[in-house]
């Protein structure tokens, strides 16, 4: 259909939210995201500990490669459908919404076919370094089924994101996470095979798709490719495509390259540590995609300057990031000594390095969200390109020497620092000035984590304690110091949500 939206369709569009309503939705959404994500991370952590005991180290490396393939294909074909629906004035128009859904369905089918096509060549490439990689021939096609179901998700999910109906989306994700956890643990217990993870991913995607139709209110779903909507989506999405393609390379390049240099068992240990480090960008990414980006977009529509909106979001997000990163750095060794067996001991050295890296990654992503809201996604693409180039150059140097996976973690950190510096420079051009907050948070992170680690290492009485006692003690100290600051920053959000 190429006809413009009818006046009736336009009449059905809800009026823009008032600033107070918008702020209340953003605050309420923040509480839902942080709460659900915190519970979800606890569940995932317990699940990973159980899976580490049930499965072999290489299983985590194999699934990291499978995930890299699926995420990569998704990003290579990303045209920013959700961002389009959020920022477009026609985001509530049924024709526009159904066009976005139709493109989403086609994209999911294409992704599944492409994933199946690369499975065997990828298995052949990595099996030259480790024969276990032959399993990729079947793991990738199984997980590729999830791309089809992801594409079939109801357009009501896109609409819910536009209107900051975060609670509805979080409830669905929580239910799917619970189901996925039970399923993969049962399958892993019965099979002791990496295929438990692949099957769990496919089944969870199918359930998530079903839930978006059952639990999210929405209009009729139909296949539509309205010409004006298609042109609008791809015009906005061209830089989204470039930036997400580069973001994929910047986010997954470590696993893809390390698997060609180190044994899969070492890459599996690295993946365990990386999964814990990704807690920080995980929660920040949720906040940005569901709260910060829509919030920025609406404030800009209402005429409020971007620097003002940016300043409101920077301090609480950076403080939360600093708190979690400090916990990860201080508690890493004692946590792995307590929760994992000796096969994963090296992860205790890798995690502090990667945690510091994701602090800089979080800083970059804060600026990146502002770039999207301002309509300059090419700057986000350029920042990601810097990370890819920096990592590539450092990895080339690293491959010339005999080195372990810890050295690989260090080049990840250096690449993230370079990316953060470039993002800050672009942000300065938009008038986004949060230098004082950034320096304060970084100094707090370095001083607190450095002091705690020095005391834990140099004090024989503490070093001789049981790992669980060390873990709880270090966590309590960090929390006691940073909790008052966190409450001070987050209480206005909580109070506003309660009102």
C-alpha cells in the first residue's frame, strides 16, 4: 500500500506526553529495568555457575562464536526499526508500524538463511585451530531458528517501546528468562552437551514471540510495504546500518579473533569473565534503548536542549556504572575461587581488566545515545570504527609474540579507552560537557578498587580468609562507601515513580 495515512489513523495517535508525564514514565521505566535486570543477572550468574560445572570449557567458547555470528548478521542488516518507530512522527500510524513489522519479518528469514550458509565455512576455519569447532556446523543452524521468531514478534512491541511502556516488555522478558533458565539446566543435566544452550535459545525465542501477541495490546497485524514508510525507515536507518555493523565488529571482534589464536578452552574461560563484565553495558544498554533514547527524542521534540537532557542522565548512569565495575574488580578473584573450579581460575585475572574496559565502553555508549537522538548516527559509526581499528592494530602486534589470554584482555581495554576519547570529542562538538563527572567517577573507581585490592593482597590475615568471606567483605566495603551516593542520585527517580 502506497497511500498516505488516513485522517482517522492520524486521529487515533495519542497526544504527546506532557513533560511531567514523560519524566514520570522515564523514572518508572528506569526502576523496572534496573530491578528486572538485577534479578535477571543473579539468575543468569547462578545458571552460568551451574553450567560451568555441568559442561566443558569449550562449550562457552563455541556458544560465544555462535552468538557472534547471530549478533553480527543481525547488526549487518539493522536499519534501526525500533529507533525509527520511536523517533518518527508517524510511529503510531498503523501503516508505518506494519511496514516496520513486515521489514522485520523479512529480515528475520534472511538472517536465518545467511546463518545456515556460513555455518560450515566457519566450522572449517576455526577447526584448524581446535577440532572442537566442528560442532559449529550444527549449533549455528539450530540457533538461527531464533532469528525467524525474533522477526515475527508483534509490532505492538515496537509501539510499547515508543510509549515507554517498559513494565509490559520487562514482564515478558522476565518470564522468558525464567523459562530459558529451567530449560537449559534440565537439558544440560540430561545431555552434558553444548546443544542444550542452542536448543534453549531457539525455544525461548519462540515463546517470546508468542508472548508479544498474547500480552501486548495492539492493532491488527498485516503485511504492508508502504512506499513512504519504507523510504523513511531506510533513510534514517542507513547510518544505523553502518554504525551497528561497526559496533558488531567492535563488540565481538575479541572472541572472533581470540578463537583463531588461543585454544577454545582458554577462550571459554575468557567468555565467562567477559559475560560478567558485560553486566555493566547490559544494564546501561537497557536503560539507553528503553528510557534514555526515547527520553532524549521527546525532550528534543519539546524544544529542550540536548546538553540539558544529557546532564540529567550522565551522573546517575555513570555512578551506577562505577559502583558495579568497582565490585567486579575488587571481588573477581575471590568470586571465581569460591564459585568455580580450578579450570576457571584465570578468569579472576581477566575480569578486572574487562570490567575497567566496559566502564569506558559505558561512557562511549552514553554519548552514542545522544548522537542517535540528535540525528547524527554517523558519529557513532566513526567511534566504533576507531575501536575496530585500534583493536586490529593491537591484535596484530599481539599475534607476533607468545602471549596468554590475559594479554588479549589488555588490548580490549586499550581499544575501549581510544573509543571513549573519540566519543567525548564528538560529544563536545554537540555541547555535551560532563568532564567533571567523568573524572570524579574514574578517580573514585581507581582509588577505591586499587585501595581494596592492595589491602586484600598485602594483608596476610585477609589473604588467608575463605574466598566467600573475602567476597562478602569486599562487597560490603564497596557498597558502604558508594551506597549513600547512589541513594542520593537515584532517590529522586524512585520518588517520582512512586508519585
